[in-house]
C-alpha cells in the first residue's frame, strides 16, 4: 500500500498516529524530519525547526523523490 499524507499546522499532531512506533522526540517531532527513512517505508518531511521552510522543503522533496524513484534518478542525471 502506498500513501502520502499532507498536513499543515502549528503542532505536529503525530503522537496519535506514530507515538506507538517510538519514532518521535520529546516535542513530538519525528527523529528525522528530512525525508530519510525512520522505519522501513516511513519517511517524514518538513518536520524541522527553522524559519523559511518552503524552499528547504522543496529541496528535501526532490531528494526524497529521487530516493524513492530510481528511474527518475537516472533521468535527472542526463539533464
């Protein structure tokens, strides 16, 4: 099963969804919010504490899509 969850807000709200997996820090942020795999098949993007996240998130999203789609990675190198 494939799923992409998009959420916005002032709190992560992830404790109910992911708390039992022990992948959140004491503030409720994922242990890795940069799009790397935390558990097999689980990645979280944009959960970092810094200003001006839009451009930063866009770069992380491109990197994550290359990690998930090897065919696209080959295509990107030819450009």
